[in-house]
C-alpha cells in the first residue's frame, strides 16, 4: 500500500504558499530536482504511435535512474506499472466488441477521443473514464497525451509554460488519422481548461463534436492565486511531499501554479468566446482546488449548444441555487453512506470506486492534509475513515478523513456521459451494461 502524503496546498491554498514565499528565497531542490530529460511538446507531424513509444522510453529511463537506489519506491507498484500509468497511449478500436456491436457511428466508428490530464497528474487519472467509454463505443479510437513537465520529476514543472501544454493538446487534436470524422476531447482539471482553450481557437473545425470537462480548473480556489506569477521568482515550491504515488507527483512547483493562473485568464475575465460545441461538465460544489462556480458561469454563459449537461455534486458549500445558473444542471447529492463518502473532492470525479489504485479499496491513500504524526497514522491505517474534500478537515474527527479519490456516483455519471456523447454524434444510444 502506498501511503500518499501529497502537498497540502496544491492550487487549493496558493494564498498560504504565496504569502510565506515573499522574502524567503529559493529552496534547494534535493530529491525534487529537474530530471534533465523533461517531457516536452511533440513535434508537429510526428506520428502519434511514435510519440507514445518515444515518451514511454523517456519515462522508463528517467524513473529507473531516479529510483534505482530505492527498494520499492512506489510500494507494490513496479517501474513497468508506473510507466504504464504515466505514459501517453493510443488505443484503436476493440475489433471484436465493435464487430459484435454492429459497427457504425453509434458504436464509435470514425470517432476519436482525446484525453488530457490535470496538473501534477498523469493519463491514468482519466483511465476509468476512457475504459467505460470504450465499452460504450468500442469502435472508437482513444488517445491520451502526457503534458510537458509531467511523468518524470516534479522539478520538471519549474521550467514549463502553459503554451507548452496548449501545444501538446493542439498536437493531440491534429494527430488523429484522416478517417476520424468526429473528435471528442476529455479534460480533467487543468486538462479541461486546456481543451476549452484549444477548441475555442479552432471554432470552425468540423471534426470537433464535443467536450467533456471533469473538475474543470477554470479558476483557482484561492483569491491569492494572482500572486503566483511573481512569487515563483523567489520561491520554487508551493509545497513538497513524498514522491511515491505511482500516478502523480506529490509536489507542486510554484511555476506550475503560476502558469495555471495565466492559462485561466480568458475564463476569469470572460473573454473566452462562446461556443456551439456540446459540453458535458461534472464538478463538486465543495472542490477545494478550483472554483466550482467559475464552471457554472462558463457553462451558462459560454456554452450555446442545445446539447449540454452539467452534473453538480452538491456538498456542504456553494449551494448552486444561490448562484446565477441556467437549465441543464443536474444537482446530485454528494454523500454516499455505503461508500463512506461525505462529499466529492476535486480528485474524486474521474475514478471508479473499483479502481485498484485510488478506489474504495485502492492501494493509494490521500492523507497529506494531516501534519500531526498520530493523526496521519490514523488516517493511513484506520478502519473508521471517511472520504471527502479538505473543507471537512476541521469538522471531522482527527485522523478520520481521507481525501476522496473515487466517485461514488461514477457509474451513473458514465451512463449520462454515454448518452451525451451519442447525442453529440447525432445518434440514439443506451449505455452498455455495467
């Protein structure tokens, strides 16, 4: 089991990181140093399969060298599994399932899905969504990119720009084979921000059929995030944690937070153009990483397609009834007693409860919000723990709150998503049996 002790702040409490940063100066890198072989944006024209192969080798070389002196640096996960989780991928049609389904657009023929992960994350964070959509649309192609600075070492985010991320998304969108007639982009957190900006810049591309935005990071939660572009010159880290999570970094470079803030500017000032592309959104009202109400504003004011849907997981705060809203918002109660979830964390939306890494009985536990050693140990080993977002920390019994890394409503969300995708393609479809 990996006892994950990630940074406490993330984009969540950039205020704390920023205020503490002023006047402190640059910290030593130590184990967080840049790898010297950071992932960069792919060259235009590079075949996607070649990009996948080259990036996998790059990750294997860097991770193997970085952890060669450590025994079991990722707990029960070996280097091969870590490389699999962090690497980009290209999955063609499931030919047997496609043939059984009868081919055709309703089953994903000539459809390409592009998955874009979030900040400090890896493609694995959209793997459950991908796998379920692949069951629903077995004739489709599924590609996933790895954003520059990710997958290797957290120090590789110290010298990356949001334009590098946008270039990679642009590459992914244009790298589908010519027989793909419909492109559906899926973004988690920062990935959602990126696909929204990319598609806004290609509004006349007839192949763009839909966007799926999960925990979309359209604005940071903290009101102090505006400081990060300045603070990064005197402080390198928002926070540093252990690096034993197989699917993501445990540390956040201040530069990455700054670039995220700059990336979101068109959403925050409402200058991003309105779009006729169908949009599906799922977000938690209690999200402590990004501002969930910014997603409501974008959905209601910028999404002009009649094919749109938002799932709003209502927790303890940000009651959507008290905020300007619109039609097509499905309010779903967050709490689920059977799975011991009190609300949805930012990190919970994309994962199934059955996920072997981050699910209800998964190997990775997120307890990084506890500083007290006894409370941390209780969170990591306790049997009376509950799952939720960090806004519950003060109200929960010390040591009993694990940050949620799975969605108790995952199957229902995916059923709605499949119906949305079919409607975006102009076909009628019922979701595949779970």
